[in-house]
């Protein structure tokens, strides 16, 4: 018999929301005549102790005077954190007590033995498991406790504070809707105990999840979520539906948001659109601010390493982003390689990520054999309303490109590629509607040339 490795429903609503007495709004969201066919049940499981910890975390991360660390400085908390990891986390047992002597770890270390990262201080009754999508590597189980899981909302609030945007604590309205557009994904209606019972939805815009395709618009317009989160693919699909909703803010993550798509979304929905860098392993990390990403969490120490060796790079050099810290005792991170590439600069004790590409640099060449930095391609493509794209260069310089957009921009993209790579370079370009991506997050660059 085949083993069902999907998430299993084992709790009732009272167990999912032990502090919320009135679950009437949750039932309304689920039973609405225009609701989608929700396929999962989700709750934050926050008890009094958990909620107190989340509130304390929110106070710390939302401090107006933010001081992370200075250039060439290791924050004081790192040594205490490392000592705790070595003492209580099996994976780090017998490691050197000096932080600068720590080797880096990779996604595969967690994938092979997630249990070895669980601190002995953890209460196993608090264990929550989330499985990554597997679009950038093998699907991986990531373990949280209720506090770490709920902390993504205060992390988000710390970004919104700079825009003077407040999320309502209203048990009769939807605060957050996570938007997807995939053939198959988990969907649910839930509540946030931290937000005093406000609604949290995970919606899939794919027609197959709804009784009538028109219900997608009707349901969204009825509950008019204050915050929309999603990736550029999902937001492009939402834009095409043109629902008459007015969110306070839209937060894009999972892949880089093009400047042109950002402008389209802001013009229609009449709200700021923020590009956030986050990872399942540690949640929100930084958000786009002009040509860079500003870190939001003093509990995450950021470094840049050589992609091929355990060599720490000087400030300003491009390499692989490495992260230590976090607030998840089920997955403490010590020099974890993210697979994302950028440079790091410290300005006024705050870390900023520059030339953020979220992938290892790839060798590309124009038709004359002159090196072309893929960052230049990213910047040029940011002018177009693209949800995503992939580009491969063959050894004969030929380009094979896939781009996802619902606008007729085929000729403009070809013209831009010729401008970058040379008028005589050959190009195969597939311009695909966003609904055909099936949730795939494209690997943007590849090349037959060796790095």
C-alpha cells in the first residue's frame, strides 16, 4: 500500500485555537456559499505561554531604533547562541566554541536528518511540521514550534511599521490572505490568535478549487483582506481577475519581483507592493528598498561566503548568503548556506544586501564573446511585467528563454535581448501565460559555460 506522506488532520478547532472562545467567524469563512473547496485545517496552537513569547518577540523586532551590528563585528549574542546549540542540539555536538571556526551547513544536512537539529530543550508536544514545495530542490520537512511559526506576522509588521500600516485586530474581518495559483496546493481558512482572532486565508486562484470560477472574485470582494501575500505568478493572476478589493499592502516573496509588475499592481490595487526575501527555514529576512534589501531581524546574523569553499568573504564581495540564529528551537541555524547570492554592506549598524540574485552567478557572453553579468539581464527584464523567467545560453551563444507574462511583449523582449547580447545572436523565446506555470518557480539562469 502506498504511504500517504501528505499532511494529516489530527486536531479539532478548539485544539488549534486554545485561547479563542468564539470561532463563529472561522465557520463563516469555511461555510460561505462562495468559499473555495478548502482541503486542509490549520491553526496556530498558541497557548498563554506561547502568546506571551510572541508578544515579547514582536516588541523586540518592532523597536524603532534598530541596531544590528557594525562592520567587521560579531554580535554578542552569537557566542551565547552557539554555546546553547553545542550543548543542546545533536547536530552541533562537540563543535568548536569559537564562532569563526564554524563550518557551513547546507540544505541537505537538514533534509537528511531534520531530527538532529532539534534542541533537547524543546517540548515535543509543540512540534509542527511544514514541508517545502521542492521547487528549488528536494521537498524537505522543516520543524517549528507555535512561537516560531506565529512570528512571521510580527516580522511582517516590522516592515509595515515604516509605512505606518497597521494590521487590524478584528475578529470579524480577514487580516491576511495568502494567494496562490497552482493546480494543487493546500488551502484553508484560519485565525490568528496573535491578531486577536482576525482571519487568515490561504487561497488558490486555480478554477478547480472553486464551485464557480466567478466565486474567486465574489469571495475576495466580500472579505477584502487587509494584507495580501503571494509570489509574482499569483499576483499576476490576481491582477488579471481585477477584483474590486483595496488591500492595505501586498507582500511578494519566493522570487524576485520585477519593477514593472510592481508598478502595475500598485496602480490597480492602490497600495504599496513590497518585495520580501524569506525562507521556509527561518521566515522573513529582508525587504527590497530601492536597489537593495534591508535586513529586518537582529536575531539573524548574516555573512557572505565563497560558493565553493568555507571561506568568509570581505564586506562588499558577492558570494553566497550564510545565516546564523533565528528563534526556532526545532531548527537552530549555525552558518547555514541559503543558496542565495549577493553582497553585504553594513550601514549605520544595519545590514543591506546588494546585487541580490537569489541564485549562483552564471557565466553569460554576448555574440562577441564578451562576458555579460546576469545581473544586467535581471535589471533589463525588471522593466517588463514578468512573473518570472528562465534563460539558458548554449555553447554556441544561442539563447533559450521562457518568460511568464499575460501581456503581449514578445517583440519587446526579443529586442531587449538583442540589445544586451548582440543583434546577431539567435534566440528561442517562449512567452507563456502565467496560468501555465503550475506553481513552478523558474531557475532564472543556466549556461553551458563552466563557472
